[in-house]
C-alpha cells in the first residue's frame, strides 16, 4: 500500500449506542482516531428482538463481504466478548482469513474463562483453530495473556497486552470537606459486578458512618432487584439507583464523588475504574482480571476480596473517616493511569498496524 494513504481498518463490534464496556471503548477509540487511519465501523450486534439481532448481523456480513471484495480493507479488527459474540465474530474471522487480510482480535470478555471451560472439548479445539487465524490477539492484562496462551495454545508472540485506555481530565475538582462522603458505583447492576455485596456492605456500616455517606449506583441490569434490597435493608436515605446514565452525567458524578467502588467477581480491565482513577478518586476494587496490574492495595486504592461484604464495609469505613487517606490514594491513582492515556493507546495501535503491513515509517500522532 502507498505509505501516504491512510491505513484502512474495518472494525467489527457492537453498536456504539449499546450499553456496556466494549461500546464505551469503541467510542473512545473512534473519537481519537488519527488521520493516519480510516476506520469503517461495522455493527455486528445491537440490542433488541431476535429478529432484529439476526437482521443486524446479516447486514454486517453483507457489508463486510462487499468491502473485502472491493479490496477496501488493509486490516480487520474485531471486538469480542464471550458467548454469542464469539460465534458472530468467528464467522467474520473466517471471511477475513479467506480474503487473506491481517486479523486483529481484541478480547474484552470478563467471563471468557468461564464460557470456555463450559464448552465441549471439540468446540474448544475449534475455537483454538479460529483464534489461531489472527495475526495478533489483544488482551487486557498479563493474566489474560497467560490464559489465552495456556488454554488456546496460541503462539506467545501473537498475544499482546494493551491495557484499556482512558481520557485524562486536564483538571480535577477540589473535594475537600464535603457535607457528605459521596460513593460511586458505575457498571451493570448484578452479582458479577458485586452490586448486591456493596448494598449489604453499606448496611454493615455503623449508623454514624452511614449518615455521612451517599451512594449512587448507576447502571442497567438488575436495577429493580437492587432497589428492593435497598428497601428491605432500610437504606433508601443513603443509596440511589438512577439506572443507566450517559457520558455527560457520568462525568458529573465523577466530579462529585469522593470514593469509587467496584467489588466485581470477574473483570477484563474495567473502564469505569480507570475513569475514576483519572478523576483522582480512591478506588475500592477486587483482585480479578487485570485490576491487580493497575491497583496496588493501600498504594493507589483498596483491594478487597470478592463476595466479602464485611471486608468491603471495613475498607469503606476507613476511607469515609479518613479524608487524608482519600486524598493520598486518589492522587496516586490519577498518577498511575497517566500512561494509559488514549493518545498513548493510539500510538501503540499505529505501531501494530505498521508492523502487520510492513510499513517502515516513523510512528507519531499528527495534530
């Protein structure tokens, strides 16, 4: 290809309007795409009825085939999770392979290990064969890299770690001496993210600490079940569940918060946690997925074990009553995610694209 022309990327993934981490990543990735690349985003999944999902996917196949036939793709980049996402993208991987296009698989699934372990041996072998067709598998942490190499038998040089990126705010608010300590949970309401454990942890706090706090749990999912639990535990004065919120509302909540909490059972590398750290918030999280590679206990956050409301409550109590500790952990949290700035993420991607296309040109972002 001509070095002066933009690199043509076909990116296959869920709708940008969909709720969830992959769509959030796609929006950030596309927002900061440099002029060196031209991205065609093809929607392979959209929430709705079964008929709608099938229609969206069939349209995606047709559009992808047309682009391949017209030779308008230099690289094919697929966002995958688990379950149905794997099946959809496996079809796209095979099409790209038939047309001899370099393939990048970007694995986001927080529960892929559980999905994979539950598959018959024959399907596991088929997945290994399909994943083996990619030139690079991008994973969110070293722990996930080890998993894919060990279980899918991929060549180590094919598997690369790209931590999720984050947009770093230029300024953060002054959070000194609030009337109340504002706690924030961002994510799908349900057991996997530890939402019910968090509600129970609040109920275990001494009353004098509960009266000092306000917890907002923003996200879709099992919202009504969570609200019922809040009512059962008489916590309506302390916990609010507004449902899903947009990015503008999210940023407002991040500026108003004093502590971020995400007591998950399984994760890839949560964007919500990285965003909270970028906003200089102390985080209370669990040692799952890629989190331990970013957060060190009592250094730039609190690490608690998943499924342990008592331990979670104790950590929250320490932060609620110690403003200096909140400031110290928050300051270090922000500093620790500077390297994950979206611009650095894009430089890494440009280097990867150039490597796959054998382009011997310097890599830097044009202004």
